[in-house]
C-alpha cells in the first residue's frame, strides 16, 4: 500500500526524529492492524523508548495528555491546514489496576516487547518499523509480532494478550472494546473471561460506555455488536430497556420480520459505517416504548390486532432517561428525541395540509428523519410509498418556501392595537399557516385574517 496521507507523513517524521535522537520508535496498535488488513489508517500512534521529558524536548509543540502514563500529544504544523496531533507513548509496564480502568502506577521501559504484553488484544499488539517500511514498501518484514497478532488477524479472531480474566479485570472497558472490534471487523470473539465479569461493566463511567456503544453502532457492525452484547450479559447491565424489546410480538401485517428486537436489529444491520451518532441512537431507540405499551389482540373483537397505543410518547420518556444516564450532550439528546417523537408521523404525510407538511419537512436535520423512516420501513413491511413521497417533497421544496420570512410579527400586532399576551402565538401561527398554504402573500392579508379570527380577544381596554 502506497501511503501519502498527511497523517502518515507526520507520524513518519516524528519516528525519524526520535530515531535520529537515539531512541526506538515504532507505529503501534490499530494503525498496524489496519495496514495489514489493507485499510489505510485514519491516524497513527507512535510507541517509543523515549521518556515523556525526552519527547517534549524534541518537539516544539506538545501536550502532556497522559504524562503519568507516558503519553504525549505531538502537534505538527501543516502548510495548508490545522495542526496534526499524533499520540506518542513511552514503552511501559503497568502495575495493578485497582479501579478497573487505569493502572495505579507505570514503569517506563526500553523494551518494546514488554510494552506490547501489557496491551489488550493480539490484533492491537503489533508494531511496525516505519523507517524500514517507508524505505522498502515491504510490510511483512517491517512488522514486529510478539503475541501472534498476525495469526489472529488471518484467522479472524479477537483474543486478549495473555490471561483473558486478568486483561478484563485490569480494564473493564475492554469488555466493550472486544465486542466492538469483533463487530466492526466481523471477527470471531474469544469470549473467555467476558461473561464472568459482565456485571462489573458498570464500574466504567457513563461517558466511556456511551462512547463505546456509539462506536459499535456507527462503525458498520451495529447488529452483530448488540447481539454479542446481549449474549454476553453486557446489554442487560448497561441498557436493560433494550433487552426488553426481545419477545415483544408485533402485528404480522405490518411487521412480518418478527418481534421488536428482530426489527430493531434489522435497522442496526442497515446502518452504514460512518453514519451519525444521532441517527444510530434514533434507530436503536425508536421503538423503545413498545414493551411498556404492548396490548394483545382482543379475542372478543373480530380482526383485532396487537397495538402499541402511546408508544411514541412513552418511548420519548424512556429515551430521556437513557440519554441522561449516559450523559449525552443536550444537542445530541434533542435530535435523538426528535427522531423518536416524529418517526410515526410519516404515516399521516399523504393527508397533511401544506402548512403541516412544510413544518414537518423543516424539522432540524430532516434528512435524518427521512433516513430513519427508510430504515424503519425497509426493516418491516417494505412499502416505500410514504418514504418516496416524503423524499420527493423534501427535495422539491426550496428552503425559503419551507421557512419563508413571516408576513406578520408581534410588532405588527402591537401596532395594530393588540396588547402583548400568550394569544400572540396562535395569532402568528394562524398567519404562518395561511402563508405556508399559499392562501395569503402579503402583510395586509395576514393582518386581516388575524383581525377576523381574533377581533377583540386581546385588544386593550377601551379599544
């Protein structure tokens, strides 16, 4: 593979600088794994025998993001863009992990093998001599493999370095990372040591759990990842609400694919790698209210079917709790909740008035609403009629037509003699609806419509 990216060139230059100063320097971890899989890495990590102090002395712009653990961020200026930050870490041996996340103490090392043996998975424990590789282009001879990582790559296996129980006990986040790598790479997961420690995943911070789950959802292996999380007992600990989707039957005329879990997993299977976090979580949680609102068919009513009355409203409340628990940002929470709240509105789209339709189409990030509906329908009955109509309307409506400058404002109402009050909102909405419907086009028409509908209700005394 011929590598020309700025990230590669920058990391190579850092490695050369370290080597010229008499230190060892290798590319390490995921970037080496990806190169061996024929994937160009997005970024590169450098492992070195240089200490944090020696690293900072060699480069003009550095940040000690984890100096206690030997991690320094080297920022390299670029002629035509922002700085590129490369993580440079000192070889080390880790002490005990009393908090289940980070070592209590580390000892810096000059031995690359010792550094590899403290890492998580064999496929992430590979080193690459970047100088040799750049000179010869021979990847095979430039790779250092102390843990049979290349064999596991060829076999398609995610396996810990050393004792699995010890590796997972050291850092509980590895329980989720193991699932993520197996799902993303479509590898077999050696589950030794995972089930027995699944209950301890709650020791990890909510933010870390959220971020790993988001990566599982957005790296292209969401369905397999969540199936593994369930099978290994992890999902019941971190998202019990999602586990409750299992076995909740749905009306076969709308959902021939099966229960709510099966339907949701089909959506996750269709999520493309690189999709937004908000779309992914919207897909996962869009029917989260169904278990709580399940109503079986009434046997005394001919042709009655399973119903989920109010599942959207209940689902929004459940999702609010989940998003708060996982400490999502307000911005992401608003969008995910909007996706859940509006996902059933497509069923009414053919009957919507023009004003209602335009308000619907101008929802923030409507493209995500549209994509969620496509995923929802294609994972159920497959009738794309409403999706095709919505997409055609969305693509045909220029933005100014969806959100035109208002013909009437609160100031106009005050100048016309109305006293400010809560009634201003429905008055202005009335005018905007008529504007969106195309029945009025001028300020005078808007004011006349409001005066005809609200003649004296909000006028001041004596007027």
